[in-house]
C-alpha cells in the first residue's frame, strides 16, 4: 500500500475517534433541547464539573478545602482515604442528579413559557456559576483522572496493520473505548426514548408542552429526568476527555466544538449528534492532513468545524437529521 494512502487511512480512523468524543458532549445538548427547547450552554461546564467531582471523590479530597482553611485557619485538604473508581462514579452520578434536581427546582421551574433567549441566558449564568463552584470545591490545578481505562497505542492493531500493509496504525486504546461507550450510550438512549413509558412521555413533552400536561404528563418530572440524563452524559464525556487530556478548566471549552456538531446533525436528533460528531472529527483531521498542513500552514482544526457549520446554516439550517421548521401565518 502506498505510504500516503496508509497515512490517510490512519488519519481517517483517528478522526472517527475524535468525532465520537465530540458527539458525547453534543448528546447532552440534544437531550435538553429536544425535551425543553432550552439550548444548554452549561453542558461543557457540566462535563468539567463531573470530572472535577469524580477526581475529588476518588482522591478523598475535602470539598471547599481552600475556603474552609481561609476562614478557620486550618490546614485540611484530604480525608485520608481513596475511593475505588466504580464507587466514585456512582457517587458522582448521584451528585449530578442532585444538581439536575436543584437546577429544575430553583431555576427553570420559574422560567416555563419564557422566551428562548431568556432560557439561553439562564444557562450562560448557570455555566459561570457552576465553573466558580467547581473551582471553590476542588481547586483549579490540573488533575489526572485514572479510572482504569486502557490508554496508549493499541499494539495489536499496530502489529496487525504493519504485517498486512507495511505500516502500523497508531490508534489510542482510550479512543477505541470511547467509541464503544458512545455506541452503547446512543443505543441505550434510543431504546429508552422509544420503548419506555418515561421515554414516550419525554417525546410527548418535546412535541407539545401543553398537550403533554393535558394528558397527565408531569413537566417537572420530565425536565428533571432530562437534566439527569444530560448530567450522566456529561459525566461520561468528562471521564473520557479528562482521562485523555487531564481534568482542567479548559475542558469546558469542548462545548464550543459541540456546536458545529449540533448544526450538522440537528438539534433534535440523538443519532444526528453522533453522525455530526463523526463528520466533524473526520473532516477536520483529513482537511488538516491533506490541505491545512501542506498548503495553509496548519492549525486548520481550530476553524474547520465552524466553517463547515456555516455552510450548513446557509443551505440546510435544520441539519442532516433535524426537523424542518415550517411556520404558517
């Protein structure tokens, strides 16, 4: 096989893996927007907060330790124990569900029926608030997240492709695991939405809030459920991104890369979030490899996704899988 073609295939596969991680974040946006019409700007910060909380619980870190020490003059930082990864993930999930209940109970419960821009601004405020709370609780230093996921080059794939093609593909084990987790997560969400009572109620609320209320569907319960699911998705995304690049506050910026994913896949489609993520991941990697680095000086991955999203906004604003909006006057 020609070396250039082998490089291109490797870049394509790595793009698929990166796209899966983008799609994990985009799923949280889709879940909340589909059920409530709220574009949750705080989704990326939720992934950051979940990752920070998971590391803090695993390491036995005292929440708000810096604040406590500043007020009382103490020097406490850790409880002195370490929590196993599985138990820490369960505790973090409970915290994210509690957070979802508090958000619905004290914020969005009072904003039902408000203009979309008001709801959007509320999520911006929520994002900055949650980022500040995360800093106070767990500190702003970069943390290492190790939940036992395999990392590093997949030697079997490297050796197999080298023996077959004369060139070994460098594929990260963590990216492979993320792909499998994303596939299971999407399948589970689709099954939940299509075949469970709560899932059908969630779809009913998404279609028409007032009609759902008239047949006995609890809007508050559905919104808490949706925010909890979004919190779970944020936790999964936080684990994958945190294990890949460390838990740091720049992790919240992954939400910005999820925006082009949503524009391509559609704001109301769960499969669309995955497909959009794969397109963005593969597109930016191949564009950088084939055009960006040789002809444009590189760094095209920073803007390629947004240019592609702009093209979609012009020619197909509802995205590949989104529902076309028709307004009758």
